[in-house]
């Protein structure tokens, strides 16, 4: 379920709402003094990008595992198992 950090435009009060997007849209219509707190809800540079590239950088053996899953005849391509390769 999404979390929405919001801020009251008049009082400056802050809170987090945990609800569906549809419920949040309704809540926004019923509470015009509140708006999304963009300083807390924006994606940082570490949260953007292609997930496959992130996995390859953070888990070096991930690419080998995926190649072995995608290409079931890995022996044909002279691939060793990941345990042999990294031990």
C-alpha cells in the first residue's frame, strides 16, 4: 500500500497517509488545505534506473544465474555452475 507524506499548507503540520491511490485522491478532494510533501516523497538518484543494472552491480553473480535460467542448455555454451565459478 502506498505511503503519502502530506503537509498542511496553513499550519505546517506533517503526517503520513497509508492508503490506496484512489482513496488518496478522495482524501485530497475532502482536505484542500493538505498537499503532498514533495521534499519527502520524491525519488532520489539511488532509486531510479534500470533494475537489471542495479542487480548486476549489487549482486555480481545475478547475471550468471539469469543466463543459466534463460538458457537452460548452459553446458552447450561451456558455462560452469555459479558455485564453481565463484568458489
